[in-house]
């Protein structure tokens, strides 16, 4: 019998919780039969929604009651002190205790990061976790991190992000030797602040699970110039929201253009299937679900304003990361990498086989097929 994956859900996190949490779990359950859900939240609000859900979901779900909720505007420092019995923290503690394989939340990003770091702890060699996600490009997909967890980063933080992003690209994206780029205001070596130029100098000299490309600019993200985009959380979050806004703007322009006249509407009928494929590929819900890389446990952050389909994809991301044992592979590759650095400092030579690894097939996200 196939082992069941238990997923802890912060049922109260997000703009439309708990309804979109239950809807997302319903959709995710339809796509993967070997999952169980622990809903952490207010029983009086969650129970009616579960009672109205399909029997297939009710059969594999349990409500873990708490009436404490982390507000969307609560500062991370206060979340650490005041959220000991919150739905968000209890979901994370279920992972730490081994009661669940992963946690998914659409709640306050800063609070989730602070609580996850406190409850799950960081992997050896990692100072700060980073939010990472796949983004669509002209050539396929790229990994981008950090997307908002760390507003300010020093050079070593950026180097650690590059290392984790490259491993993520290999395991999740199936890229054998990912190209790594540092997001900057120009590609020239003298461009950027001291931290990013120092990080670039370090990455040029260190053995990596990939190839350091150098600096990249904002237009390189969607162009697919590199497989991994590394930035501080401030720049990464601004870039992500800009990409999402631009996609929405272009979609709106197309809709207006096709409704502008009768010939345009006829043209839409002819191009409808192609336009739907484009819209599906650019749909931000498809890429909803960003992992907190660098923790000793799988924690996935959903966009707070997503709908049930988007939250289902976040659950799917968490499920696939557990199914592929991503965190164990990340930990093992980090150990190899830092072992290589130790041997270099002792005067030894790195073992190329130890840092190149195997070509890993990509993860197929639950429900993300066009």
C-alpha cells in the first residue's frame, strides 16, 4: 500500500480563508489520492465548509482547533511572541514533530518566515531561508529567489541563495548544470552595490552545483537567460509583482482589443484556442506556491489573495517536494558542497563528481498541466 502524505494546512491564513483553503484541498485531493489533511483553525468556521465538501475530502481530513490567528499586518516579532497557539504556528509544529510531512499557508509572509525559522530551524550552512518559486520564461521556467523573505542581504546570504537555487533547479526543474545569475542594474562588473559585487566575486571562485553566469537585468528574468535568478527579498518581490502585473495588463489589453469591434470578435473566435494556451501558461495561479528554502522541513507559502485553484497548486507543490524527498536532497548536496569547501581550505582538490550530481527528471506539479 502506498504511504499517505499528511499535509498541515493553515486554515485561517489568506484573504479568503478558510473557504479557499477547503476549496484548494478539495481540488488537490482530486489530483492525488494518497494525501491526508490536518486543518489548523477555528472549528466552528472550518467544519461547515468541510461538511459541504465531497466525501473524498472529509474522509481524509481532520480539524485541529485553535481560535488564534496571525493577522495579515502583524509584525513578525509580535507573531513570535503572541502566536504560540495560532493556526500558522501549530501547522509548522506538526511538521517539526513529524505529525505532518509539510505545511502550507497563505498567511502573513513575514510572520510565516519568522515562525518557520523558529520552529523548523535552518539547515547546516544556511543563515537565512529564502522564498523560491518557478517563473515562466520564453524558454521554459527559471527559479527565482529571494521573493520577499529577506529585505536586506549581505554577500554570503546571496551566495547561499545561489547555492540553494541551483540545487532547486536541478531537483525541481531537471536542469543538470543550471546557469546562475545575480539580479543587478547592469551586467557590467562595476555595477551594483558592494554586497552584490562581493557575492559575484565569491561565486566566480567557488565550486557550485551549476555555472555562474554573472549579472543579469530585469528583462533577463522572462527571457530565460539563466536558470536561477538570485536577489535580495526587496528586489525579488518588486520584480515578481511587476511580472504579475504586466501579465495581467497584457491580458486586459488583449481582451479589450478583441471586444472593440465585430471583426475583432471574429478574430478572437479563430485565435481562441491559442490565446487560451497562452493565458494558461501565464496564469499566476499555476506558479502559486513558493518554498521556504533552507529549513529543516518543507514549508510552502501561497499567495494570500489566490483562489481555490491557486491554493490547490500550492498544495501540489508541497506534495511533490515531499514525494521527491527534496529537502533531504538539498541537505545532502549542501553537505557535499561545504565538504568540498573544507577540502579546498585544507589544500585538497574538489571532486567534480561530488558537485555535479545526476540529471534529475523535473517534478510535474499537481494540477499545473495546461
